[in-house]
C-alpha cells in the first residue's frame, strides 16, 4: 500500500517539478531567442551600410544560419537540462515521498502491532475464565469449596484484565505534556514509591534501600512517584529472594539522576534496545522467576520520562543485576 502511495506521490512531485522546469525552459528560450534575433538584425543592419549589396546579402544569410544553429544548440541544451531534471527530480521525488510517508507507515505498523499484542494479551485471561466456567457448568456435583476456588480464580484473571486495561489507557491517554509543571521533591516521591512496594519486597525478603536525596526536579509529583514505582516493581519482580534494591540520586549539570539498582537476574545486551517496547518481555534469564506482567511498565516509564523532557539509560549483565538511570531536568 505504501509503495503504491509513494509512487503516486512521486508522480505528483515530479509533475510539479517538470511543469516548473518546462515553463522556465520555454520562457528562457523565448527571451534568449528574441535577444539573439535582435542582435543579429542589429549586426546585419550595421554591416549593410559598410558592405556592398551582394556582400551584405551574403553576410545576412550567414548570420541567419548562425542564428539558427545557436537556437538549435539552445534547444538541445534545454532538452538535455529537462532530461536531467526528470532523472534527478524523479529520484529526489521518490526519496522525499518515502520520507514523507515513513512516519505514517511506522505509526500504522506500530498501531497494528499494538492491536495484535493487546488482543493476544486480552484473549489469554478471557480464555482462562471461559474454560474454567465451562468446566464448572458441566460439573453436576459442583461443591461450594470448588465454586469458591473458581470465583477466586476468576477474580485473579479479572484483576489481570484490569491491570492490562489501566496500562493500555495510561499509554494511550494524554499528549505527552505536563499541564502544570512545578518543583517536585525526589525524596518525597521516592518515599511514596518505596512505601507502595514495601510489602511486595518483604514477601520476597528483598531489602529496599532508599538513598534518594532532597533534590528537586520540574514535573508532576504523582507521575514521578509512579515512575520510580515502576522501576522498583520491576527490580523486585526480577530479583531473587534475599537480595537488595537500592535507590540513589545525584546532581549532574542541569539534570538530576535517579538510579534504581538491583542484583537480580540481569539481561542480555541484545535485549536492552527492546525493553521499553510495549508488550516486550524477556524470555531468558529475567523470566526465571515467573514474574508475570504484560510488558507495559517500562513503556509507561519511558512515556513519563519523555513527558518530563528526560531520558533513561540502562546497564545490565546476566546474573549480575540491572541499573536504571533516569535523567530529569533539575529545578533551579
């Protein structure tokens, strides 16, 4: 589809270029031919007063032949010029058409992948709920404990659907701008994030160390707290029992750096370019803990960071842990 559209757009671009080139060439030819003809007639008139009738006529014929040759040479050059414009303009038009359509093609491809991935993720819990209910309905001797167990299982799947839908809404809503940016204390935001995941850390005997200082950044307090929460949750999920997750901060130029480091399973270097893609989940070392999730957390974190005019860096090694470094503009 986009190849065909690129060809059509190339045709329109080339038609406009050639129309301009041809109009310019015709105008140039008329102006040049008029000047040449005027100069030839002036020369013939001048030499007719100096030469005899026969010589004057011969000279006039000679200059007219030369004028014809000059005009033919001019036409040839203009035709060659337009051929070069056709070739060069065609190549430039196709390149410009592909460049114009590239963002649209990329957006449609991303939308298609997003719809496909979302459909797959939604289908999994729905299928589980449907299968369990169908099996239960066929059981004529369904006991109360079994029914309660079934309802609990259904509620777990519903909770997964809710988490997925909230993540999708978070990714799709908003235009990536902070409506009312203001100074935010990182120490308070980090404290809220650590408190939110304190129980999850205790359940795995993971020690959360909060060394974030009182630096201030420009942004939204709730969003920054959620940003840290995402990385804390990620570190807890992919760290072994009894390990440590450390939060720290430092000032560097016009930015404040927030580091979330764990000593978990780590990632391969080939995985790092993809971890912020929606629905991306590693199937290697980081999946050993069966942490679950839908692969939306880091995509949301990237969106929040970009909305705050910052960026994220990550370093990781298999079985040695992962460190996420968030760069946010510092408050003056």
